[in-house]
C-alpha cells in the first residue's frame, strides 16, 4: 500500500496485500461451587449470597494470570527463536539494561531497527513503559522530569534536558515481580507500542464474550485464550546492574 509517484497522464496502480498469520485457540475456563439448601437457610450474614461476586472476581483473576504468565514466558517464534532475544532485536541485557535514560534510549533504538517483510522499517514508536512496582517511581521520574540537576551546586544547563519526557505512559503491574512466578523480576522492564498499532500479545474470547457466565445450574462456560503475537511490538530489558 506504499504510495508510488504517478507520471503525468498515467493511472494509479493497484495496491497489494499479503497475510502474516498468528493463531489463537480458545480454551475453556470455569469453576463450580456446590451449596446445600440448608446452607443458604442458615446463612444469617449473607456471606454465601456473595459467592457470584467472588466468581466474577475469580474470572478476572484467571484472565490476569493467563495473560501475565504468557507475557513473562512466551513461546518461541515461528522460526524457532526465543520471543525475547537479541536475534529478534527486542532484548537488552547486561549492565547497560538497568532502567535509566540511556537504557530507554537504547530500547527506542531497538524499535527503530524493527523491520517488516521486505526489510523496510515498521515505523511504529514505543509509547508504553511497563515496569514492576519496584521501578514505578523511577520510571515516573525518568519520563516526567524535564531536567535533571547537573552539578554539586545544583545548577542546570541545556545538557540536562531530558529527551524522554512525555514520550511514554508508565504502567506498573505486580505480576512482573510476583514471588514464585517463572520469569518474574524486580529489575526487568519493557517498552511496548500502542496495541492498536502493533500488538505484541493478544487476548481472545470465544464469541467475543469477555464476561463470565454465572448460573445456578450446569452451564457451558465461554472460553478464554491468550497468545503471543508479534515480537516487534515489545522490547524487554533485563535491568541487570
């Protein structure tokens, strides 16, 4: 769909499209809770009548855990590479990956090297800085402060201008550093594109139904599935000091 110059007296050429396919298969999630009639009759405080609310919250927990587990441990790409890898140009490691202005600049450069089929740049910029709670204050400082104090006397100079100010929306999730979770880290952080432009991960719901079905009888529960999509939509930094 790239525009081409039309010589005088000539016609526009027809554009062409091609497919880049990602598979998402829905699985079934659900839970059942049995109550005897006398349990309800003896429930003076109404605790059992709040079970449907708990089921709804449990559905949200299932979505969160499925998504973050996949985000932290995505499968290999179609060509057998690790999803986060230097081969895919979306992984920073070593001392220079620790969250800082320079590290963010390096991650932005990685995005600039992402290419589409044919080798042309994807032309999508990162807009989300995703961090664990341990890095949230630092991330906000790095992206909100317009200048930094330059010397011992507290003076400022043009060289202290912050090039990252206003570029990113800072988002924090406790799942990124959750104790006992494989892949979780208090130091790792991520830059992502706007998912409406290029989604690194995608959540799919069977028939588009994203709310749980809560019934007082046998029921067929709708299915949920999450899947890794395009590695070019995210850059991970391990944040090692």
